[in-house]
C-alpha cells in the first residue's frame, strides 16, 4: 500500500477497513485480526493499530482491553440513535448553507440535483446517497463551523454503513428520497433556512425508516438460516 500525499498510511488503512465494514465484508461482532491485516496489506502491525484507533472515532468498531478491535453492532436502537443525532446535525448544516451560499455554490447545488436525478433513473441507490452526503461533507466554507464538520466527518461512515443496507429497496422508494431532497435544495436556493431544516429532517426520517425496514428483513433472513442449520 503506497502512501498518498494528503493521507497518512494509517488513514489509508483505516479507510480500507472502513469500506470492508460498510460493505459487510467484516460483520458485526467480528474481531479484526491485526497481524493478518498487517500481512495482507504489507504494513507494520503498529500502523494497523494506529488505524484502528482512528477508526474507533467513527463508531464502526469498539476496542476492548485484551480482546482487540471488534466490529460494532448495528441494531434498530442504534440506527434510531444515529439518525436522531444525524438529523439534528444535518438540519443545522443545511440551515447554514441556505443562509450563506453564493452564485457559484447555487450552481453546484443545481448540478447536484441533476446528478441525483440521473442516479435515480439508473437505479443507483448507493451512488445517489453517496452524492448527497459527500456533497455535504465538503461544505466547510458555507457551514463555517469546525466542530460541526468534524463531528459530521466522524458520523459519516456509520451513516454510509446504514444506507448500504437499502441497496435492495424499490426504485419508488428511491424516487421518494429524491423528491424529499429536492425540497431541501429548493428551500436552500430560496434562502428559506427553517424550511430547509425541516425538509432535511423529513429526508433523514425517510432514510431511517428504509434502513430499519432493511435491517428487519436482514435479521429475519439470518434467523431463518440459523433455524435451518439447527435442523
């Protein structure tokens, strides 16, 4: 693994593990084997350990004495807690964006909407949500709150992990998400900050419900397989 100019080796390793957790290659409750990972990536065990400390801030793993790093559980209660906090944070962010955008930033929002419409046409659920949440992650100047953006950056991997579960939801549900986020963009462009906040909360609530429905189906399948294996 080669080190990039703007990203340390430990950050690259953390991102690699992060993607494995988000995509389900590492499942909840699984222990991350430091030595095995170090060999697979041709890096030192110390670099892996440092990466795990970075990753713990994203709430994707827990590090326990003598047990090491364990992939965090994703339960319905945790999903509700995640979106309760995420909704408040994102509502504040879009409020600030609606109050501070300039002409070139308004054009970027219109381009984002066009991009989202195309992703929905193609049925690209992950790319659709990625485009929204990554766009928001880049709005440091308009949000103008270092602590808010830092917290959002730490929360984003857990948000991505949650909506990765929705990849098999229907296109109609994706179109509903688009319609809700279009209201957010329209409110921002009309500088209606309070409306932008309320619409963002509606969008987050809709996504939370999709995640919870997907999580329930996944748990039911796991239970069915466990029962079958015991026969």
